[in-house]
C-alpha cells in the first residue's frame, strides 16, 4: 500500500523543509542565538543558586561555631 505512492520531488521536500524551519520555535534550536542566550541565563541562574546555598551554609556554620564558643566560654 505504501509502495503505491509516489515519492515527493526534491523541490517539494525543500519547500516543506523551509516552511518547517520558519515554524520551528528558535528557542529550541541549538544553533540559534536565542537558544544559546537562554542556556547561558540558565547556567548563570544555577551558579547564583549554588553561591547562595554556599553562603547560607557558611553563615550557619559560623553561627554554630559562635554558639559553641559562647556555651563553652
């Protein structure tokens, strides 16, 4: 049944591909600047979250050490 259909011409395939390219969301195209910018922003956000977590843990550690010093001192 499938073998009874004719193959589309090369020009037809190129036209369809160009239409699909125009319809594609460029934020999901790894070759597009919008995608690359989005990925950089996500990486920066992740770095910022890790820095904030480190700062929070550091502050908690300092507070625990101060509590130990005042309890024993």
